[in-house]
């Protein structure tokens, strides 16, 4: 009971110090330790794991809560700090981090408070995975490790582009549609998105509708818009164990307009896991996308 009361009082003192006047050094025991970092968005968590760093705290994942399956082997036991849109400042303070990685879009308003806990590194765009990796690595003195990861990435991209020339010689580079099935609508990602940036780097082209938009994706609320998805090949993003999405997907592929699309007629369709494709925002997620593209190029589509 005494331990519980002490922890409660200590947490209250921490939060009061954050909000009304900064932290007192006497609140923490000064013990030598390795740098401790907190990640407040998914791309930073992915980048830290890729660099071999286990964060001391992370925010809850958008799906497959509380941690994406592909990251669970590395961070399943890491402290949870609440939602990405509303991280728990008190929990962050209790972790005594040396640095906090955050998103300007989501966290700029709470930076003054977080800066009293530890230096804050803000990323402007959570889906620019190369920049996120580089910034995180620079802040932690791990630039050589990031450079090695990016070198491997460049090698993979070059190899796939060469394979695509052989596979699609008659129409190289092919047009692509990256289609995510949601319970109540269909979303088509374009070049200005995380999966779109990867596909563009791999050499794929976009149809006219996707090429003209400046947003990250196009939202289609009715299946009458199916012709706008037309392309030479499709990557269809599905989320595991979601009956509502499965039903929507079956409605999509049963629609007469779907049967008229080039990729459908040519049977150049691959269904993939939407989590690494659309929600990861990091280099590990980007490599999952490349894994799927490699399988597609080898003929392991639908």
C-alpha cells in the first residue's frame, strides 16, 4: 500500500512540475544508462527498430492494437503511452527519456511541455520514411547504420526495376493502382503517399486521375467510380480478420465494372496486408512493400 501511495504522489509531482515550472533534478535518481528514447508516431517506432534501438515507450498502433504484428517481436513489451493523437505526458515523464521523437502535425502544441522532459525531435511528414530514418539516426549518433540500411534499399530497388523491365517489356513501366478496401469506401493511394512513394521509386507509373491529385489518396464512396481505378496491375490492401472489409471486397470484385478493368482482365492482381503498406510509415514497412512487389514480379499474384 505504501509503495502504491508513493508512486501516485511521485506521478503527481512529475505532472505538476511539467505543467507549472519544469522538472527538479531531485525527482530522479542519477544513474548511468544508455540513451532512452520515446516514439510518438509509427514511422519513428519502425525506424528505431530498424536501427536496432528498442524505445522505452511507444504510442498505440492504429490497427492490430497495441502493436503492429510485424513489430511485435521487437517491441511487444515496451511501455505504451496512449494514442498517437493524445500521448500521456505523465507516462512519458515517468520513463525519463533522453529524447522524444514526435510529429509536428500531431504534437506541435505539446512540444513546450515535452521539452521539459527531454529534447524533442519533430518530423514534418510521418510518411517520408527515408527522412525519418535519417533524422532519427542522426539524433542518436547512428548515421552509419542508417546509411547501410539505405544502401541496401537502393540495391533492392535497382534489382526490382531490372526485373520489371524483363517482366513487362512490352509496356514498361506499367501503370499501377494501390487500392485499399475499407468497410464503407474504397481508397486509392497515389504518388504523394507512403505506399505511392515506394511504388514510384520502383518505377511504376500512375493513371491520369492519380497523377493529377495532390493529396495522398482518392476516396471513392460508391462502386460507380470503379473505372477510375483502371491500371495495368493492382495491389489491393486488405486488413486481416475484418469481416466488414471482406464483405466490401467481395462486393467490389463482383461488380460488373470491375470485370472491365485491364488488371482484372490480365489477372495482374495481388492482395497484400494493409498495415505495412499504409500504416507503418518506416523503412521496415517499405521493405515489406518491396517483398510483395518481388513476389508479384515473380508471378505470385492472384
